């Protein structure tokens, strides 16, 4: 480089050459770390239906999948992730019918915090618009499952037709 180039251009060229040299040197070393797998392993296990990690991250990943399915209108998929007690309280068909009639779909539900409560239970807090609510995730048969709240269980036991009527009467059916 000759002295006819402005000083800031010369420094820029030197800096660029240094970065290129360091990048090349780093790429040629034998200590290149293995790339991490794409995505969240806990979420991938939850989606795949395989054994999920019995960790807070595993519970959070499963909870977010349930919330995504529900807010996306995949009520059958959300029901699949219920605890055995939840599935016993309402059939998949009634659950889909009830939520198709009364739930707000299309509004994202975001996990805001979570904590473990013992070895196989986690409490997660989720927010939809400005409302936040706590949910319990239970580890059953190698997977995190959503445990319906007592209010939900009592509503589910009515069956879809009576539950829809009860929600409409109470003004809690979003589509009426």
C-alpha cells in the first residue's frame, strides 16, 4: 500500500487482513468443536413422542408444544398430551367439539416461567395476551403431560354439549 491512500482505509485493510488470517487459522486447528444439533433436544423428543428428559427444560418444551397445538386449533393434538386423568375425564371427540365451539384459537400462548415441584411435576406459567395462568405438567410413562385444572376436569365431565351450554351461559365461550 502506498501513502496516497487515506490512513483510515489502510487501517481498515490491515484489520480485514487480520480477521481473515484469524478466521483461516481457527478453521485449520484440530480443536474445532462439534456443531450442536439444531433446535431444542427436549422439544424434539416431545414432538417425536419418545422418552422425554425428566428435567425442567423437558417439561417446558412439552408445555410449549401443548400451548402451540391448542392456540393453533389442533385440539386433538393437545388432548394427546393430557395426563391419563385428563383423558379419562373427556373423550378426544368431546374435547375437540368443546374447544372448537368455545376456545380462542389463533392467539399465541407463551411460556413465561416454570419451576419443578418434586421429581415428576413442574408448574409452568403461560400468558395469552395479558392474562397469565399456571399449569401443571406431570411426568407419566416417559413423557411430560398436561394435567387439567380441577375446574377443567369438572367441566369436561359434563360432556361436550353440556359443557358448551355451561360456558355460553357463563359468558366464557369465546365464539358466542
